[in-house]
C-alpha cells in the first residue's frame, strides 16, 4: 500500500494544511498526518489538542490517520514502512528551509523521497503563527482555519 506521511507542528491546523491533506488523500491510498512532539517552537496547543483538532478537521476524509512522532522523521518513516514525505510549499520563503530538510533527510535515508505540493493560491500567505497573532490582537480568523479550531483559538487566547 502506498502511504504518504504529512509531518508538521500543526499548532493549530489551518485551511492551508487541510487543502494539502485533502489533495494528498487523492494521490495516496493512505495519508498519515504526523504531529511533531519535539518541536523547537513552544506550542500553544498541547500534542493531544493538536491531534484532536486534526482528527476532527479531517473526519470527512476516509483514508487519513493522525499520529505523532518524536525525534527524527526518517526513523518514524522506517517504523511505519513509508518512503514518501509530503510537504506543502507556500512561497519562495519556504523553499530554502524545506530544501535543506529534504536534502538532509535524503542524506540520512536515500530511499525516502520528499514530495512537495504547491499550496492553493488563496492560502498561500496563511500560517499557524499568523493565525495565532491575528487572534492575539483581537482579529477574526473565520474561513482561515476549520470552525472547531477557530473556536478553540478564541477560547485559548482571549
Ligand atoms: O510545521 P513545521 O513546524 O514546519 O514542521 C516541521 C517538521 C516537524 C516537519 C520538521 O521540523 C521535522 O521533520 N522535525 C523532526 C526532526 C527531523 O527529522 N528533522 C529533519 C532533519 S533535517
């Protein structure tokens, strides 16, 4: 079975992430969305909250699973026997860091491929950090994140 792995911090999941997940689910037999435990950023949502919000936001997609990983992504890939990492690319600004990570992962494990999917243009500026900032300063993020995420953001921040 062809399994694609879509890793990230998902703090929280946005409509931009969801767009990639929906499109990836049409390419792969199964997509595992994996939430990083050892993120260098200090997250607003706990690991469990980030996973629950993802599960709830993806429940209309049949071939999706949500999991978490600690340490190196390639070790998780080997554990679940997948060799495709899915990444979303928004703008040129994403490219350099993603390029570095893809090449480092390939150096560590040559059989694992990183597949980049171009974001949908209407979400190309969107990020979890910007969404949190807008809410922090009293703005609305309707339409930019799933409804359940929007409600949790207002609860957590305001
Ligand atoms: O949503 P993010 O914060 O852009 O996700 C980044 C993430 C978690 C995918 C990336 O930092 C990662 O893969 N971390 C795990 C450690 C690792 O394997 N690093 C890659 C070697 S360069």
